[in-house]
């Protein structure tokens, strides 16, 4: 997905986006900020790689983590809501999952959740991706941008 298309769709609506990343480690923010003029729509992001950062910065409840884990749709939704609120954005994308090389929380490599929070709520997409760690991270970013673009359409 071309990040420029997302930027143009946001620009046409006069809206902004933020991101909360775990497994993608900043790659989504790099993609969102890479388009010339992106500062008009992209507010920033939080790389919440550690569970403690998800909780302390994004406000993901400890009870949610205990019940569902950080590799879950519930966590992706809370991360997207949290960064949307934190940065006062119209939209937010979150990424959480397992890029490898090892499974996490009993979930296999390639298990990914992407959250998109917007004015009418949060949508979460579960993905089962294949490939190298780098390929899984990159495809997660692409799918996040696609989900946001669909939400804007």
C-alpha cells in the first residue's frame, strides 16, 4: 500500500493519524512520515515494544494483558485507542504480534493483529503471515495502511 494514498485521503478529509507499534518497531511510523507533506496528516507514534510501555504510555489495562495477552485483538484495539487519545488524532493504527523467530504467548510466528481506531470506533484485523521476520513486519505495515485506507473510504 502506498502511504501517499493514505496521506491524500486524510488530507482530503482534513484529518490526522497516529500509530502505536509493537512488532513493527517504528517501521509503520517511517512509512507514514515518508511522504512529502506528511506532517499535515501524521502526528507521530509510540513504539511500545515492551508490555510495560503499552500499559504506562498507551493505557493498555493490566487486566487485559493478563486475560488476553499482548498478542491479541483486544490489545491491538486498546493500543489504537490509547495512541489516538494520547496524540489527539482522528485516526490511529496499531500493530502487535509475533514476527519471530520464536512463538510468543503460545501463538505461532506470523500471528498479527492490526487495529484501526477512528471516529466511529475500532476495527481489528487478525493476520496469519508467512515469511522472514522482516517480511512479516513489512507486510504488517502494509496491511495496517490498507485497513486505514479502507476506513477512510
